[in-house]
């Protein structure tokens, strides 16, 4: 894959993520608007009930209309919250699948790093064990004297 295809794929992913964020923001705004409408209707209903309790003239049809409106708004709010939860669950599922590592049993392609514990891609009959490099002699500090060699007992 050449660099331009990688850049294009990256831009596409960023655009998709931006769309998801915008959708989440739109859902939150819709939720807040519904809650405000619900509060407004509840306030109106409260005044109607207060008037009825105080013995003032109250319209039963207005109270019933307010109750019906509240029920409809509550239903819309419940649906919106369910959509929001479904979108959140889908985003989490997508994130989990994107974060899952590739199968470690698959050999690495030529030129790629094989994960630890994965079989190497060497040919048959080749020694696939790695040998440690020989140890370098210890480096002494400048001005330090070298230790005297041990004398054989005799």
C-alpha cells in the first residue's frame, strides 16, 4: 500500500469518527430539548393542579392534554436514550474488534516482526535458534589499574 492510500484511509477513519462524535452531540442536544419540553409541560400541569386544589376554575381537558403531552415526550425521551445506548454499545464493540490482536499462530510476512512465541518463518533444515553475541571484555575506567591475573597454585 503506498503512502497516498494510507493517508486516504486515515482521513476516511478520521471523518467516520468525526461523524460519530457529531451524531452523539446531536443526540445529547435532542435529549436536552426533550427534557426542557417535559419540564415545561410538567410546570404547566403543576399550575393546573394547584389551581384545582385551591378551588379556582380549572379545565380538566387542559390537564388531560398536558398529561398526554408528557406521556408522548417521555416516550420520545425513552426511545432517544435507547438509541444512545445502542450507539454506545456498537461503538464499544467496534473498538474491541479493532483492538483485538491478530492470531499469534500466523507466521509473520517476510520483512515483518514475528511476535514473541510465534514460530519463525525460516526454511526447513535451518537452525532457528538465536545465539547470544559473545560477551565483550569488561571496560576499565581511565586511571584504574587492571587486576592481577590469578597465579596457579603449585
